[in-house]
C-alpha cells in the first residue's frame, strides 16, 4: 500500500496518477491527509503529557526529600490526572491509526508514468511481436479435441472427480506437463533464480501482504475452519518469505523461482473462452519473484520480460507483448507486461504470463525493508514477479500449433524431458 508520508508529500500527483487506473482518489486522499494531521496532533498531546508527567515525577521526589509531603501529594494527584489523559489520547490514537490503515488498503498502487490510459484489455498497448506465424494444413483441431483424440487430457473425468476446471492429464499428456514444469525450473535456475517449494496454502497475513486480501478473497478457495487460503499463485507464499524482514542492500537482487499448483475460483467465468484449458480452477505454474533496490527495479523488470520472452522463443511459439493500460492494471501493480501466444485452432491470442513491478506497494503491506551498507535507517524494498510460465494455455498452444497428420510434434527443447518427439 502507499505510505502516509508518500501521500502527504505527493497528494496532488497521487490523485492525478490514479485517474489512469480510473480511480477517483480525491475524497479518500483528502480524508487520509486530514486524519493524519489529527493523528499527529494527538501524538503530540501524548508526548507533551508524558514529558510533563516525567517532569512532575522528578519534582515529587525532590518534594518528598525536602519534607513537603502535602505538596508532593498534590503533585501525585496531578500525575494521576495526566495518566488518564494519556490513556484517552492513546485510545484515540489507536482508533485513528486503524482507520488510516483501513483507508490505505482501499487505494490502489500508483501506476508508472508509462502506463497508457484505457478502460479494458482492448486498450492495452502491443509493444512487440515475435515468433514465426503458424501455418497448418486443413482445419486444425482445438486442443480439447486433440486431447480426446490422443487420450492425453480427460476433461470429463476431471469433472466427475471434482468438477469443471479440474482436468486429468494422462499418459503422454502428463509427461508433457511434467516436462514443461522441469524445463521452466531448469531455465530459471540457469538465469540465477533460486528454487523453493513453498506451502500451497497461506494464512490471512500472507494474503494481505501481497494484496490478495481484502481485494480478491472471492477468487480464492478458503479453508474456513483453519482460516487458510489455497494459493492463487506462488507469488503469495514466495514474496511473503520476506514479510517482516530487513534485508541488506548488498544482497540485491534477491531472485526466487517456484513451481506450484494454483487454485482460483474464477467466479462468474462462463462461455466459449473457458473451454478446455483456457480457464481452470486448478493449474500448474512456475513463478519468478524478485526483491530489488528501488533504483534498479525497472531495469530488473526489463530483464524479467526478456527472460520470459526467451522461454516462448525456445518453445517456438508466436507471441506478442503488451503493456497493460490503467483500466486493465491490477490493484497492486505499478506496471505490468502481458505475454500472449497465438492459438492456431482457436484463432486468438492466449495470455500466458504477466510480469509486474509493484514498487514498494507490497513491501509496505508486508513491512519488508532494506538497509544500505553502513546505514541504520531502513527503507521499503521493491518487489516484482512474473509467470515463467503458466502451463494451461502454453500447453494448449503447443498442442494446437504443432499438430500434423501423423500426430503432435514436441518442441526440441522439451524432447530430453519427455523422452519422445511426437504424441501419436
């Protein structure tokens, strides 16, 4: 979340910048500034009263030593009154601080200056296209038909066992799925990311730290008895490794990668765009997470985008990179690039990755700080993450774009992992 200090120092700029996200912040920002002034006045009253009480306490000791018991008793009664005033002010202070905190959680992150204006994904800016165009003979089959023909993914069986959006991968399909996970993890390690295997459920504090709570609780599966949440992405547990931590600036960049299943309720999703692997309630993903110095976070964002681009290139997929407009940018992100790959059979672009810089927004929520070498003062770090990559639509594109009359070709980079070069 934004800090009160940042809002106080950049009030008008924050209000103006949030208009790019189609968020009218004027009223709530003015309220925060006003309440914070009251908070500071209240804090001054607490400090002044404590100083007065300390002074009187010293005076009482002197009076007792001088035998002026009556005057000392009067002074003691005065300190008792001051103590009650301090309790009253501190209670007001807690109440005000809680209210400010609640207001801060309702304000989205300020978008980067490069974020274009817009209302929806139709206004996103295509900044690059790459890969070779897909040309297939005849009418290509969509991946759900290919999955049935080659018996590699069973959507009906998944529906029987659990429900829609929980497919069962079979035979060469499950081998291909596992191969993609291992390939992505190996590539991440080569790029300097340290692998971790985090829990697949998180507590409420972790959900709040990365911004899923209270904004997206309706999209997460909730284990009510224990108050745990099934993770929607590895971003949540991995970034929360650094919650309530102070790191050293010489450790930057701190780069992690993790494979996890991801669980999303996707409430309200329906229609042709959710068929097959297009939108699932459970899916696999390899995530990259970076904690970086504020002065270098946008250079790191460019490096992460280039890294994800290298993955889709190695898989031989036609792709494009988009800079998200304000209306399509997430609540917590300052700048996001989306990757889409071309689906030959569906004849449309499929989103397979988002790479984002959250600047200090998540760090403020998690109380993640860093300290420059030799300094005592701490500052908020910057956090970034990206999908590298999400498997369902990558798999859909690979199946559709590599289909032949003999079977489905496996990209060369995956063959050492699969042990076969064709699904037949």
